[in-house]
C-alpha cells in the first residue's frame, strides 16, 4: 500500500508541469528562501539608489493561541493552555548602492549556550552585482526545496517532522542567478544536523532551482549534501510543485534521503527514507482559506547504513489535519485568526520526535503584524 501511495504522489509531482488552468493570486504569503533569493525591482523603486543606508521595513510579528494536546488519551500539559508562540522583530533595507540586508529575530525564544544568534532566523546581507546575479552572506534558511519548508514558522498551522526539531536556519554564503521564469541558487552553509551530533564545524552544500512553468504551476527542485556528523553525509533530493486552480491551491513536496555509508548502502539510496507532504487549500472568499494537510514519513533502511536521527530506520508515521485562516480586514493580511486540528499515527523511531503516535492537537489563535515603517 505504501508503495502505491508513494508512486502515486511521485508521479503527480513529476507530471505537474504538464497541467494548466486559470488561477487567482496566492492564498497564503510565503516568506523564506524563495523570497530571499529573488528580490525583484519594481517600476517605482530600485535597489541601486544613491540614497545611502535606508530602513525600508521595521516591525513586529506576534502570534498567540489557545491549544489542547493529548497523547494516547493523556493531556500534554506543556502544550495545553493559552500561550504566546511568536514575537519576531523584522527589519530590512539597503546599504548604499548595491547592498541590501534583512534581519528577523525571535524575541520570545531563549538563546542557547549564550549565543544570541540561535534565536535569529535572518541576519543576511546581499550584494547585487547586476540585475541577474547576487551574492549573500549570513544566517538564512537552508536551500531545501519544499513549499512546506518555505513558510515562516509564524505562518505554519500544522508542522511537519522537521519544522520544530531541525536547525533549518543556519549561517552560510550563497549566490543566485536569475534565468527566464526561474533562478538557480548555490549555497554552502552550516549543516542543519550540527545540533544532533554536537559538532558545529560540519557543512551542507545545496543547489536549488525554483520558478514557474507557467502562471499556474510553480516548482522547486533541490539537491542537498549534508554532513550528519564529521565525514558522514546524507543526501537529500527534493521535488516540490504548487498548482493553482481558480480558488484552489495544491502543494506537493517529496523528499528522498540517502545515507552515503559505504558500498552496502547503495541499495537503500532511493525510496527507502522519504517524506511526502501535501496540502489542498480552498478560498471560498478572498479573506478565508480552508486547508486539508497530510504528512507521511517512513524509513525502511538498514540501521548500519543510515545516519538519520530525525526519521530513523523503522519510522513509519504520519499526521493529518485541517486548518482555517481568516483575515478580518479585507485586502490586508496584517491580522489573521486561525483554527487548526490534527492527529498523529504510526511509529516514529527518530531521536527527535515531532510526530507522536495517538496525538491529538486543537488550537485557535490570532496573528498580527505591526509595521512601524514600511516603504511603499
């Protein structure tokens, strides 16, 4: 059954580029790697100004909610009750002719080991060489393809296995080249596995190709080589598509993970350690979105040939849920009311567990964004 499901979703993602239909604008606003590697000029505003240092945006993002979680019928008190989940400081602007910068820091998140930047998502500076080529340095998202990985944490209602337990923002450098209707991004960064192995001097190497096949189909493809521990690598092959059908949006992510653990590991390279993530979103009116989301992770590799600590051999688990987002101010997304629910199933043998069998989660809350300064 798993083979049929895997093959069906893989075929759907690979054939998405052949599909065409009409579409409205995106239902949700995405934030991370796609927006960062393609900062386009508008007709009225150019990066290459002579104005010197500017702050084009300065503000706060806040989210709070009331939640209930139970595991196997027992209330999870740490994740039940009223709480604030996000308080982000955001800032971006320009530095003289050809430099731009972006900062996003989580004010409500404690710094680990006295390192202030552990609570920072973005601390990024970018050099705009010309209209097509940019080079950047700083902390940013790992260039991993996937629409479920491309949303900012504050905008995720149902998390996947990696969102909360893996270091998906890290220090590094990258360069981007714009093509027609797409872009290529090359990145060298600290490996997101550094915390799990306790070694910070391990690295990841990524190539991300993203863009659109036509006005209704977007894509992200990446290949990533990540050190799981010194000298031991896991390769990621990621395929993601977004299809827009009038008031519907379909998002499908497929991740294949391969541990390069000697000659005996080659038989476990494909379709053995995977994540399948899909979402169907519907906007009955312009300021309301209803979504169905499913996540399935499995790893049937041999332990002696696998380095993965997030979806370890023996993992066979998933999460399914529903959520809704309502924006009470028409044509404005600065205030959002949400409600979400999900349930987990199956066995998660990973050292770091987000998905836990027989979990039930319910939440409702509000997000608001305050701009002290925003260039229009």
